[in-house]
C-alpha cells in the first residue's frame, strides 16, 4: 500500500491560494467583458490618483522655488523679482542633473502614444518615471509646459502593468492604456467625456465598439477620484454667451483656419529651435540657456510661465486691451517654443488651450474694431479659439468639443466649436500631417502619424517571414551539373552564391533546361536579380514596396555582408499581410 504524501505546511497552502486568485481573475477578465470594465474602472481610479499626486508635487515645487503665496500660481503673479527669475536657469540645471542621474539620454523614452502604436501598449516603469520626473521638474521650475504628458504617461503605465499582469491580449492592453490615459486627462480637467475621447483619438487611434464601455468607465472613475480628493478642474466655467446661428459658423470657421496656421507654425518652430539648439549648445547647456531666455520673457510678463492656469483665468475674466492680449500671445508662444526646443520636458496641451483663448479674444476684438460694432461674443470666441488651436496641436477635434461642452453646457457654442475644430483639423492634416506628439516622433525618425496599432507591421519583418535554407549553388557550376541536380519540377528557383558565399542572383530550373543553353556554360550567366535583395530587418510594408520595385516573384534575404539568409516570395508576403490585416480588423471591432 502506497504511503500518502504529508500535507504541505499551512504557509505553503496560503501562498498557493494567494497566487491562484489572481490567475482566476486574469482568466475571467480575458473572457468576460463586464469584468474587463471593472478592471478599467480600477485603472481609471489609479490614473486619477496619480494625476492628483503629480499636480500636487509640481505646485509644491513651484511654491518652494518661487516663494509664492499660498493661493497663488506662478502664471498669475503680477511680477517677479530677480531672485525668482533666477529660478528658471536654476531649474534648467536641476533638470540636467536629474537627466544625468537617471541616464535619460541613453535612449529615447517611449510615451503612451508610441507604446500603443508600436509596442502593443507595453510601457516601461523606468521610462515613465523619467518622463514624469522631467515634466514635474520642468513645470515646477516655471518652464512653459503642461503636466498632461506626465498625467497620460502614468495613467497609461498603471494600465499597461495591470494588463500584462493579467496576461491580456494585445488589443486589450492597448485599450487599457488608452483608458488609463483618458482617465488621467478626465481627472485633470474634471471632464470625463473629454477624457474618453482623448483616449480614442490620441492614445488608441480609433473609435472601437469594444473599447467604448471600458474607456468611458475609466474616464468617469478618474474624474470622480479627483473630485473626491477635492481637486479643482483646470478649465474656467465661462458665462453662457448668445446663441450662434448660420453666419456665426462661417465666422468661427475662419477662426479655425487661423488657429490651424498658428498651430503648424508653433510645431515647426519647436522642431527648428530644437535642431538649432542641439547644433550650437551641448546637452547640459540647453536647459540652462533656455531658462535664461525664459527669465527674460518672464521679466516682462509672468503669464508666459508654467502651464498658464491662472493666466487663463485672468484673461477669461478680465477686460484686457487688445495690445496686451497680442503681446502675451506672442510671448507665451515664444516661451513654449523655447521650453521644448531647449530641452525642458512637457507638452503643449494646456499651452495650446491658453494660446487659443488669446487668439479668440484677439479675433473677436479685431473684427469689432474693423466693422465698428461688436460682432462676436469675446467669451464664445475665446472658447472656440481654445478648442481650434488645441485641435491643431493635439489632433483631437471631438476631445476639445466635449471639453468645451462640459465646461460651458452651451450646445449652441459646442456646434461652432466642432465646426472650427474640424476646419482646423482638416487643414493641419492636409498641409502638415502630424499632431505634436507624432511630429516629435517624426523628428526622431519614426513614421507613425497616430496611435493606430502598426506594431504588427514593424514586427513582421523579412527575417521572420523568409524560408530558411533555400537551395544554394555556386555561380560557377556548369549548366549540365545544375540540370542533373535540379531536374524540371524539383524546385521553382535556386539562389546563386560566389566563392565567399555572397549572393549573386537567382536562377530558375526552367531557364537552365532550355535547349538553347550550352551545357558547359556557368549557371551564373543565367542569373537574375543580382542587385535586388532584402534585408532581414525590413518590415512587411518595405518588403512589399521592394517587390513592386523589383517586379519579381521572389527575392533573397541577405545580411549586411551579402550572405544569403533565406528566400521570400511575393505571394507569401501578400498572404501574410492580408491575414494580419484581417486579424487586426477583427480585434478592432471586438470580434477576435
């Protein structure tokens, strides 16, 4: 009779049970949609909490560095003395020291948009911590950048970590990352609809039926978390203006055109200034020099510093001369360009909102001055300009439309905002093609234009698709020997190599068995495609373009030294592309 094994100690049984329930939750979350929504709610709550913490850290840093009164923000200060202005280059030096300590320059940091587009939603804890730290330091020491990039980064990070812990599928992790970023934006602005549309338009890259419930749930959870913690939303609630009718839509459409042009100029200027600063200054010197330039601007008007929350409130609530508005507009745009071009970290989200309100005010005032009577309500024009410029920079028309709707509750104004936003978005797509986040990626060498999932395209390379160990023969083999080794019907193609086993072309047995070919000739004389080959790291789109250019049915895959790694046929490539595209479409609509 076999002896029964002794029961394991109680602590081992407790550990096993403790690891069993997460596995059970993971399995259920992958198969039950309602449980996946619950996971998204948890992500939204975490994103909202992290948003509150980051905002508090940045504000505390500002108050310590600049010695601000308890209820005052930096951009609302009437003026700054020389000690306070000195904090700007000091902040640049602190940022340089931080970058050295964390070795931030060793490689490019992946944000939520790039992670969803290329890496299936996988975000690095280290990268995200660095992005958040750089952004809080930049904003905390007065650089003209917002915290929204850090909010979305950590919101996406907590979603990515939970998705990977639950071993969710690629599309589900991408959805959770969008939900986390949307929950963070919803918490910052107290606007769950805007947060949800931010997730769809900016981080996921598409409106998907399967993602609606989890994304909206996360946005609601993020906004409620921030509200319960007593956080005051960013946007100022303006008084309801007059109703807007047919002609008003045309007038506001022209404002959308102006905002599109301004947005393109700002984005191009950031890239140009960054390039020139890199060429002239060492990496450690750029933030310090940028801080000195910002100090010169802040000496004229502190409204140019930080994200501009208090400055936005002042300009929305007070009657300000048009010359002052124009001056602040130009200086704030310069401050944002300098901040990002000289190495400070952050985004243009809130800066574009602030600049847009100034453009709207200026537009309404100039129209009234030219016509001799008030044409547009300044508050309405400010909100339309705010949304239209933000759309030009961020690339999210419905996000900004919902933001205005939640801030004002004015459906008539929301229609004008949507019209101007669509005009702005269309012009930017036509003549520029990028939002600010994807423009920065473009400057770095990436080709993505949105967060739409193209990671499978990058992952499906020639090296992964090729058929290894193809038929290889030396190019000096005689035709007679070739015919003996490869009779008709044995194979469709053979790769030729030289004495150093480097690729020299492809020959078909049909050509070698042609009666007009002399038997003692070298088989290399029948080779085709000598200068047409693929590299193993070429993605599937590059491979298909190579086949189109070569006009061949097969191409060899060679390494950097020309040695043959494998063979790839166009039919196989096209079939794989169709299969992956169909799979991506099924996942997009929740049919996988």
